[in-house]
C-alpha cells in the first residue's frame, strides 16, 4: 500500500502558476511529481466554476520539506 503524502506549499504554488498559464493537468502532475488524480482532486474544490480561477487552500498547506 502506498503512503499518502500531502501536497506541500511549494507544490501548490507550482500548481497555481501552471493553471494560470493554461497547462494541462497531465503536465502539472509531471512537474510536481504527483499523479493526475492528485492534481484533479486538488483543483476540483478550488476552481471557481464561473471564472475558472484557481484559489489555493492556504490553511491546509503544510510545509513538507
């Protein structure tokens, strides 16, 4: 069984930047070293459906360096 690790703050910043630049979830997943499903789960509750803007979850970010 694989061990679950949360996205760290740096990975979340990369995701935000890449979403803003129009990269695909596949490209984002490769860049942060996570699965496409992880990226999808991160984006789903954080995308404003009307404007397609991504807002980061800062409260739940942990610095996992």
